[in-house]
């Protein structure tokens, strides 16, 4: 038998074990099927650890160089798809270490000095997640840009603003889109904040208590681009709240995506008919030839469910764990990976699709007119003439009732009829009853008036670069 302890998993922990693992236990406990995706982080972490061990004189410079050479070769093998992942070696860490030892002998066996898989895996996840966070941050910028540029062409496009999904007041389509830009801007801020707590180095905590080797943790942190080192070794190996926080960020972001997706589905339905989508984002029906369904938006809405589920999964995974590392933690990876994959694809596709929305401005305007969206404006008009708001509200309610009975818009009611409802209504009232008049009047900061919305677009463009 080989004298390489990692050649056979039953021997990985020593001679203490008298029987091999059953095939079922091996499969049940192995994580290499999914955690191999951490390979690059694992190699980067090992390179930094080995370089520091050599600098501190814990291993020889020659061993350090051998480790570096071996790991470089392994990285090449993995990239080329030549690396042979072995289930019996349990996880990404033991697979790479075993191969290293096969390549460079004893130097490979020295790599794990002053280190445990407990601080190793925590480091790997943080390194990997940090890279993914940077990619997601860029996608959030792209999403905001797509919405801002679509909005820029629609500051004068009137649509009904809704409350209770009932027509409420006219707003511009641009203003509506910029509401989502605000949400995604907050998501970007939150993500940057999560990154701070992800970017802290566990290595040096070893199994749980720290190590007696003279490790230079700051050196490793600098080399790997971490902002700080975990200050408590027990916390370092057991903390997964950075992952929970990321999943919480992802859940909030997906809720925003899902709301936008829901609006796209509604707008594209024949009942609203506010927009059209490019064919490449729609699918047909196998039975109904007339169908062009907004499947991409529906799926984006649906996928928010799995991301929120992953957050619940991670919270539940942690809630009963005593300090410090427990094997439960191996279950943190699949939800985290799936969360990242789902966010990456969803943000990309939604930005592309939303940016290409075809706006049916006439239909939007018609819908706003149908819903007496300027009723508040008539009430406000009366208030400006000294009428108490509640009385104005009542007079306008009568006007809406009559307009409804006649099947006409408020602006189409004759002036003498309006005046019979309230004597303060003058011939300047009709102007405030138009949709554009109403929209232009809402000039308060943050309001829907085109000049306000244009200022917001300029601010976003400057911010997004
Ligand atoms: N595959 C393990 C995980 O993902 C690595 C750490 C294992 N540590 C241990 N002491 N069994 O968590």
C-alpha cells in the first residue's frame, strides 16, 4: 500500500480507523461533486499560505517553490479538464492536496502545516464569493443603466400610476422605471456592504483554536486581498453569517426583480397592452397558435422563490450549531452556489430584456384617461381656490360619478355642469384635467413632472458613469 496518507481516504485521518467507509457513507459525506467549483480559490489560498510558511521559515524555501510549481500544474490540469476528481477523497481540498503530494512528494504533505480544512474552506468560500460579488455588482450597474436609458426616452410618456392596482394618478413611464432604479441602487449599496464582511480572512484559525506555528496572517490577508483577518479563531471557522447576509441581499434583490417581472407580465397582457417584448424573450404555445408568452419575466418572478428558499435554508442550517465547525456547514455551498448562479443569469437577462421593451405610449395614455386619473388635480384646483380639501373631494366624486354614467372623461364634462357641482370651478379648470397638465404640475422634488424626472436621469447617469 502507498505511504501517501491521502491515496486512500480511510487513511486520511490516520491509522486510527480500522475499517473503510461504506460506499453509501462515502457518497453521503462527500462534497467534491459540488465544491470542486472552489478550486481556484483553494489553490490561491494554498499559494498564499505556502508562501507565508516559507517566509516565516516554517517550511523551507525549496518546499515552498515545489508547492508553487505543483499547484500551478494542478491549476492547468483542472482548466484543461484533465484533473481526475475522486469521490473517495471527499472534497476539493483533499483532492488537490493528494494530487500535489503525488506531484511534489513531501513538500505537498507540508502544505497543511498550521492549517485545517476548517479555516481553509471558510477562506475558499469567502474568496470565491468576493469574486462573484464583484461580478454581480457590475450586473447591477448594467441593469440600472438599461432602465435609465429606457426612461430617458419616456419622460413625457403618460401612464396610469396605480394604487391597489386601480388607476390613481398619471405618471410618466420614465418615473415608473426610475422607481426600480432606486431599488437596484439600494441593492448595489447593500451588496457593497456585504462585501466588507465577506472580505475577512479566516486562515490562521486552523482547526478552531489558532496554531502554535508563527504564522503571519496579515501577510496572507494582504496577498489574497482581504481587508482584515478574523479576530477570533473560533468565530473564523464557524461563522457563516457572511453567506446568510449575501443570501438576504440576493433575496431582496430578487424581490425587486420579481416585482419588475410581474409588471412586465401585466403590461404585456392584452388587458393592459402597454408594451411589447422582443420575440427572443417570448415563447409560443404548443397548442394555441396566437400565443407569445413572456416566459423570461415569469421565470425571473418564479426564481425569486428558490433564492428566498436558500436564505431560509442557510438560516436554518446555522440556528442550532454550537461552536465551532460542524459538518453541517458543508451544506452551505449548494444554496450559495445556486443563489449566485440564479442572480447572475436573472440580472443579465432582465437587463437585456427590460432595455429592449417596446413602449405603446398611446395605450398607456388611454388607460390613464379611462381611470379618471386627474380627479385629484380637480380637487387640488378647488383647494387652491380656498375650498376645504374634504369639500373639494366630495364635489369631484360627484363629477366622477356623472362622467362614469356618461362614459366620458372628466375633461369632457361641460364647464357649466362642473360649475353646478361647485361654483369655484372656473374656465381654467379644464387645463388641470388633462393628463399632461396633471403630470407637469407635480414638480415637487421626487415628483413625476418631466423636469424633475430629467434631473433624476442626469443624477443616475453621473452616478453610474
Ligand atoms: N468539505 C468540508 C466543508 O465543506 C470541508 C471542511 C471539512 N472539515 C472537517 N473537519 N471535516 O465544510
